C-alpha cells in the first residue's frame, strides 16, 4: 500500500506594498498614485463576497446590525406595551 502523496505547500502570503509617488521634498499627507492623481482610501474596503446587492444595506455587517436593531426595538416595544396595559 502506498502512502498518500504529500500536501502541496501553502502559498506564501503576499503583502500589499504601497509605494507613494511623493517626491522627497513633498510634505503633503495625501498619497499619490503612479499617475499623479490623489487617492482617497476608504476606511473600510469591502470584498465582492461581502456585498448584498441591496440599495441601502450594501454589506452583510449592515444587514446583521439592522436585524439586531429591529429585534431590540421589538423587545423594547413589547416591554413598554406590557407595562402600559398590564394594570
């Protein structure tokens, strides 16, 4: 009986090096791409796997937060209505 073949080596993680196109004397804090245009990096970049295709809830995190907020709202409403109409 032959031993199973060895697993292929895992690919090495590749870092994302950012090369700013700033000259040594340029003291601007805005990063510049290779073409010289200024970039504005979003604080939270999403993958295509995280998009929901909904017009006002674009990420799954937003969907989960919305559902959790609705749940909390219903619990508060049930508690308030129970307290008001229990007497």
